[in-house]
C-alpha cells in the first residue's frame, strides 16, 4: 500500500475516534493500534525502509533484523507502537484495571508515531555491494 493510502486510513480512523472518549478505552486502544500501524507504514515507506508492497502489521511479528533497523532509525516510533500492542492484550482482549489511563497513553503513543511519520524522509541507505538497503533485504 502506498504511503498516501496509509495516511488516508490513519486520518479516517483518527477522525472516527472523535466520537468516543477514554471511557471507551477498548475502542480507543484498538483504533490507536490501527491508525498507529498505518502511520508506522507511512514512516517506513517514506524512509525507503520498506517497499510499497511490504507492510508491517505488528511490530512484534517483524523479522528481527527488520525490527532492529526500524528501531535504530526511529526508536520512539517502534516503542510507541509496541506499547499500544501491549495495551491491547491487557485492556482490549483482557480485563486489566486502568483502561481509561491506558487509552490516554495510547493516544499519546499514537501522536509519537504520527509525528515520526510526518517527519520521515528518505534515509538514502546504500551499500556498495548490495545497492539500496531496505527492510525487505
């Protein structure tokens, strides 16, 4: 998917969140995960770290070297998406206390990911032997 399409999805999901509050923490956390994943892919595509036909669905399922490369160039973004993923297990699929507080934290994490995506620029990573380096290599 193109960065532009990811951005459209992320912005649409974020607009939908205006209809709920942190009291609806399951919906907020889930929406942050969906929008955050789209913003995450915007960033990776903009930095030329992944091809348009290679999207990340969950940081936890990334190949180790792909996750490490992403973390090296944008650690706050990777950690923010991982944190939202962790909240899902506790508050969306589980019944842990503190759902509203987690939803507020998820919104902050989403902001971190969004800002990283909006600031993302091609990194120009190259290798004399391999040519262009991407997360797909």
